[in-house]
C-alpha cells in the first residue's frame, strides 16, 4: 500500500465539545491498519482550539507532538506539552488537548485497539 500526499483525505471536525475545529489528514485509512486500530492521522489545532476531554474504551490513543505547544488533559491533570512530546491515553482513561500557544499545534494521532 502506498498513500500519496495528493490522495490523502483531509477534513475538519469539532471534537468532543472543544472550541474550534481540528483539521485532520488521514495518513493511513482504517483498512490499512490490519484490524489493529482505527485511526492514524496528522491533526492540526489552531490557537485556542481544542479536542475536548473524552474517554477511550477498548482502545488506546497516542499523540506525538510535531509542532507548537498545548495543554494536555491526562485524566484529572493538566500537563503542558510541546514539540517532541508523546502522550499515551490507555484503555479506560480520559484525555484532551488544547492549543494554548500562539501558533498552530500539529501532532500525529494513532488509535490502536486493546482487545
């Protein structure tokens, strides 16, 4: 499988009640994840935009921050993150991400099934 840049699906969506929208680019479609996961995207949050806190069931989500900075919700804690940081939300845990910086926050998001 080869996914060419000009063929990648892009879309914007409000996420879990967070302000603004998240711009997604699907790196690999779900069918390319071999039944091991459902999402492998690059995501972009404009300043002030957020993915609202939400819980994962039967899956885990990993963020790799590429550019910018933000405030990551890790269950009940708020933790600053920046380029180069990795976050892991395990099955049954809650997370979210707010771009509290002055520039775009760009990250890779990967959701893998845990069952």
